[in-house]
């Protein structure tokens, strides 16, 4: 079957004929017919050779870590025909900690990213424990579950970091209006604990991401006119900041931007970026301001289930506005040629209806 593969060297991905990726011999293996695979900033970094690596001994990696599919083999825990979103991480060996999303990177593989083939294939095989059943009503938009779960995990970790002190997310700011930033904005807007929500970008209006932000009821802030550190001097400095750009200076600017007692969660995965900064000022600000800065990567089943709830509760227009380009799998390499106006490209391998 045709799979979308990369050499992780900056050359464009291509369609390659091969068998379904996954673990066909595992006792709990389930065959999944792929419906759609979403593309995010990490996939672009993988193709560019800036992140990830192929499976041991292979020179190509099957792309795709945001996926939705339909199971084709019966399993006592998962009836045939279930709509599923696969988890991204797999244990490297028996010593890998059970909570894969909190395990060290060296202890796990990431399908479609690091050391294990992904899901951008007509079919893939997965252990039943790595599949999360989602409502069939979300089959078309299920590629948003994985990145939305990343947003939920980060929010949970940030809230947990303030659990022992008086703190309220009165103003939450997301830095970055790429697909992950917009999903963070959705999760925060629908979170009853959160007051005002803003999302920062560097785009001129009209822009489809600004439309999404404002239709959600959040405010758009332009980092060119309101640099991140200036948030500290605004009428309502943020008590919660989620960084979703991968632009390394934003991580440190988050410290300055936060209100005293605030918490920042970093999600971006930057390449090396050597610069000078006033480490003393940032260190002091973090300490005397009682601020917290956390990093968060990947997500597990509980966060996927939160994402399912959030996506089901999202306004009807949201998912269609987010997945604004769908390419057929026969033209899958074109998914990597999207221009700046595309929010998220999905590759369509099959439709949910066709085999019901
Ligand atoms: P994306 O669609 O490429 O969006 C990136 C966003 O960052 C855009 O809003 C972009 O603005 C902005 N940006 C990039 N460089 C910037 C700079 N120098 N200054 C200001 N803004 C800048 O990527 P994504 O899929 O949303 O992912 C965002 C980041 O999170 C990436 O680093 C990705 O690898 C990472 N990520 C992490 C996890 C995790 O588990 N921690 C999960 C998913 C993604 P413009 O479009 O205007 O340039
Ligand atoms: C994926 C995560 C993964 C991270 C680091 C993100 O794009 O969504 O599942 O852990 O990249 O590779
Ligand atoms: Zn991702």
C-alpha cells in the first residue's frame, strides 16, 4: 500500500509502496483503516530534518502522528468498526515507565516522528492499548484530537502547578496562532475556570486564524505592536500563558509577561537558538514573582478523552474552519506545500461512510 514517507533531510516527502506500518504480530494488534491524517508544525520540522529520526536500520520514516481511523479487526476491548485516534508514543522496552507521555524521550518511540513509523498509510496496525475510541460523529475531524489533547495536558499541568496557592486563570494568553495555538485557545475558551482569553500572532488582518480567534470570543493580540513582555504592563497581566510557537525567546518572555503568581506552559519545540539574555533579571523575576514555568510534551489517554469532550462541545463551524485543506492520499506529498493562509491540512485516505 502507499504510505507518505520522508528521509528527514529537507527533501520533499514521497509516496512509497510498503506494508502497513505497526506491530502485526503483537497479540493485541488491531488493523486500522486510516480515514485522515493531520499535518502540524512538527511534521514540517521532521521533513526538514530538524526533529525526529527514522526507525532503527531504516532510511525513511512513514509520516503522520495526528490520525483518525476505523478498526477492521474485532477485539474484545474494541469492536470492529470503532472510530479511533491512535496515541503517538510507544514504549521502547519493558523498562519504559507506564506513563508514556511523561517518560524520557530516550525511553519511547513516537509514531511518525521518532523511531517508529506513523499513520500516513491506507492502513496501520496498532496495539489495542494505543487506540482511543472516539464518537463516530467526530470521524471527519478526529485529526484534531491528538493536538487538542496536547493543549489539555499542558493546561492540566499548569493548573496543577498552582494547586497549593491562591490563583485563578483570570486572563489566559496563548502565544502563537498556528494550529496548536488555536486549539489551546478553544480549550481555554470552553474551560469554565478561565476568564478572559487572548491569542497572540504576527499576522495582518484579514487572516483566517484571527477570524477563528475572534469567533471563539477571544482577543487577537499582535506581537509586532504588543511584544510579549509588554503584557506585564497591560491592564490585566496574564495569570496563565501557553507558548505554542517554538520561537525560543517567547519562552523567556513568558516569565516577564506573567502576573505575579502566574504560570507559563511551554509547548513549542525549537531548534538550537543561541542568544544573549539577562539571565539574572529573568531568574529574579521568576523567584520574587512566585512564577512557574513548565514544559509539556505529548499526551495520554485521559487528555484524549478531554479533547473528545472539548471537540464535541466546540461550535459547529470550528472544526471546518481549522481543517481548511484536505488533500487525497494519492496527492499526499502536496500536504507539505500549504501556504501561510492554511490553518491545517489533512490527508484523506478513505471516508468513514464507504465501508459501513
Ligand atoms: P505551526 O502551525 O507552524 O504554528 C507555529 C506558530 O508559531 C505560528 O503562529 C507562527 O506564526 C508562530 N511563529 C513561528 N515562528 C515565530 C517567530 N519567530 N516569532 C513569532 N511567532 C512565530 O505549528 P503548530 O503545529 O501550531 O506547533 C507549534 C509548536 O508547537 C511547534 O514548535 C511544534 O513542534 C510544537 N508542538 C509541540 C507539541 C508538544 O507536545 N509539546 C505538540 C504539537 C506541536 P506565523 O504563522 O505567522 O509565522
Ligand atoms: C506531537 C507530540 C510529540 C511532540 C514531540 C508533537 O507535534 O503532537 O505527540 O510528543 O511533537 O515530538
Ligand atoms: Zn503534533
